[in-house]
């Protein structure tokens, strides 16, 4: 499977997920430290802008991750599924696929890997349809155009960001291990940690990387 179309699309997907991981982290770190930043000499305009462009990147990246293929071949989850070969799974692969399915609401046995992944994706998308619709509307009205009536206040919560991201990363890791046969790459998350380091240098005491447990 090395060098195959599925392998190339899978690599493209993890690159996109790495960008998405950084954008989520940037938006969260600024949000989690907003009050503390206001007590320093840091420019609120600068950090507000950073937060804004991170949010736009989050929305656009999620649209790309879940985008269905049309005329163009995509490095999305549906694009990777479409590029997978038809194959019989061995016992180890069956358990890997079944474990992924159980985690995301598909209790069926994975006799056909492509059909199984598509059905699992369909169930997940149906369960998170409101969030994915919000991302698409945001992309169409703000990310790609400048709709006068558009608002950034209608996007999902950070908890939903993480749920959608976790599915996409688990999908990538399953395909990498069970189909492509490579150890999956991991998003490094250096950008979010780098921002925390910057906030500390600006005088924010104990800057947060995550939201407090009660938020």
C-alpha cells in the first residue's frame, strides 16, 4: 500500500489534521487566557485578530476533513475511503476496524472495510450534523465570502471541536496501521505550546493550555 492513492490521500489528511490541531489550540489558548492577557501590556487587538483567524481556519479545515468527493479527488475522510482497495481483512485487522466502529456507534462486523468505514462515517456525521452544518455555513458566508448577515457566534463549542477532531485522527490512525501498514504520524502541537510560552514571557502568570475543568 506504500505509495498508493490511498497512502497519498492519507498523508494529505494528516497534514490537514496537523494544521487543524494548531488552529484549535491557538483559539483555545487565547480564549482560556483572555482575562489574564487583559492585565498585561499585550495588544488586545493583536490577540483578538489571532483568535479570529484561528477560528476561521478551524471552520475551513473541518469542512475539508469531512468534504465528500465530487469532480476533484480530495484528501478528506471520504476521499481516503474512496481510494481504499477492496480487500479481505485478517483477524487482527477485523478487531482494529471493529474497535473503531464500536467507539463511534457502529456495532456491525467489518466484512468489507470500505463499506464499514463509510457506514461508520455516515453514523458519525448524522450524530454531528448540526455542528458540521454550522462549519459549512460559516465557511460559505465568512471563510469564502463576506456575507453581511454572517456571524462567528454560531459555531460549535470547543468540546465539539475535540469530538470531531478525535474521530478524524482515529480514522487516520486506523487506516495507517490496518490498511497502509505504517506507524501513524501524530500532530506535534508545538504551536499551542509555543503560544503558552509567549504568554508567559508577556507576563501572564501560569498561562493555561487547556480550559479550566469547569468550562
